[in-house]
């Protein structure tokens, strides 16, 4: 007869039910020794970066994210810049080709001439016979404290600027205002027998000035001398 065993002791090799494999022995805690606890911390090198089960999305471990923007290669930056420049280039091409983006805006000078003639403060001359390359870009008639000014701006066939000024403002005040204080006469200009004078202007501008008893006519701009002469000679 075997000796009796304690009631709380589990047999070392319990007998499973019929048809079942034997169960492994269960480790019993030893008195005074704490059970081992698995370490908590970053995954080891051998641990896979992605954990996924059937039907669940893969989980990306921290530290395995894709490169930040600061780590983008020069090639990536160049491609991003190209993506931005292509639509801008297309817009510029459309603006120039279909909307006439760089073409100057022309105006009708007739109302300004009509106002000047209606005011009847000085004889008004208007250029006639200018070629199709001349374009009128501004026109105005305004009264001032000591007279009135008629201004008409042109773009010459060579793409330069010229302005026609007709005024009854005294020349000693008009010329410094239009040509700056540095504007000085440079001698007569032969324009069909009229008493035109060549003057210097501001910057690279030059001027032709006609001094008459009741008005002063100025043709000034950065246009070439032959274009200024053409405009002055066309006045009628």
C-alpha cells in the first residue's frame, strides 16, 4: 500500500482522459523566488518590425517611418519645383498668346483734343500722317492755376516713349516742370522753318520745344531724334 499524499499536491504525471495525450508537468513556484517577468522595452533586433494577423492591418513600429521632408534628396526637390513651374509657364503662355499680355493699351485721344479746343485757351495742333506703328497710350486735358495743359503720350514704332505737351503756362514755369531744372537749350532744330529748339531732358530724354507768343509746344521722350522730329513735323 502506497503512503497517502497531501490533498493539495498535484501528481507529477496526471493521467489524462482516455484518448488525450499526456499533459506536460506544470512548473511549481519555488518558495522565496519571484517568477520571471518578460522584459518590457523596444523590440529586439530579431523581433519583426510589422505585426499583423489575418484580417488586421499591419502595425508599423515607431522609428520605422518614412523619411522626413528634411531628408528629401535634391532630385525630389527639383521635381517638386518643376511641378510648380509648369502651370506658371502655361499661364504666361496663355496670357501672352491669347490675351496680348505684353501689348500696350491704346486710347482714343480725340476727347482730349476736343476738350482743349472747346476751352479755347490756346491754338491746338494735332499730328496727322503718322504711320501705323505709332500708338496713342495716354491723353488728357487739364486746367492748372496759371493755364491749361494738353498731354498726349505715344509709343513709337521702335517701342520708345514720346509725349506731346501743348500749354499756355508761361515757359519759365512750364519748361522746368517738364524738363527739370537741368533742361538746357542745345540749339535750333530745322523742322520746316518753325522756330523749334533742341533741349536736354531728364535722364536719357531729349526734347524739341516750340516757343510761340500764346502757347508752348514740347515733344519730349526717350525716343530717337528722328522719331521726335517726325512727331513734331506732323503737327497741324
